[in-house]
């Protein structure tokens, strides 16, 4: 009798785990880590400042893979879409980078890892619908948020794009 009850308990546990696993697979929305939740969505560029010799590689990433010294860019080339921990710069397919953030640090820290494995260390500040980021060109992190770039840094200011219910419905279909 005890053996049968133990088997029944095992079956219930296995069935429950299978249900949870299948339910997670059925949901096509990516799981967003708590710290990334406030950053999700589409952002428009409001300001840009860069200064330095090697900062061009970072700016090419942040301009959707386009070299702003060789071609005229439009505002959509500076757009930012954040989904989960992936930052997509420019219009589709755009340039993608994976982010690591430390929001509890003051100022909040961010690292962007591009498709070539380069790591860009920086700081970010999120207030309501304004996102400001400051990145360095080398193996160092800026010590303060900047509104105007100092040598070896790039600063971007973004404003959140509010989507309409119609746009949200279109994305889901």
C-alpha cells in the first residue's frame, strides 16, 4: 500500500512538472528579468555626443551598424529597441548587443556585449520615460553620467516611444 501511494505521489509530481514545462513553452513572450522590466520597449534618440579616436566602433553599433562618418543617417538609424536583455540599435535587422545591468549600483552600471564579443562599459540613468547612457571606449567605466562627452566617451539620451493599442495588436499578430 505504501509503495502504491509513493508511486502515486511521484506521478502527481511528474505530471505537475510536465504541465509547468509545457505551459512555459507555450508562452511565446520572453521571460524578462526583473531589473530589465523598466527598460523594455522602443526608444527614440534625443541627444548624442561622442569624443575620441576609438569611440567610432561603439557609435557604429549604436547607429544600427552604419558608419555615421560615411553616410547620412536618419532618426530611425538611432532608434533603440529593448527586448529582454537584448538591445537592438537602428531598424531591423539592426545591430544587437546583449546587456548586463547593475541597477542597484549608484550610478547604475551597464555593459553591452556586441556580436564580436567586445564589451562596452557604461552607466545609465532611467527617469520616467528618459533613458541616458554614457559609455567608455576602453577597459574602463565612466565614473559619472555625462551630458556632453569627454575624451573616450559617448553619451546618448533616449525618450520612450509610447505605442498605441493598435500597434501592440499588430505586433502580436
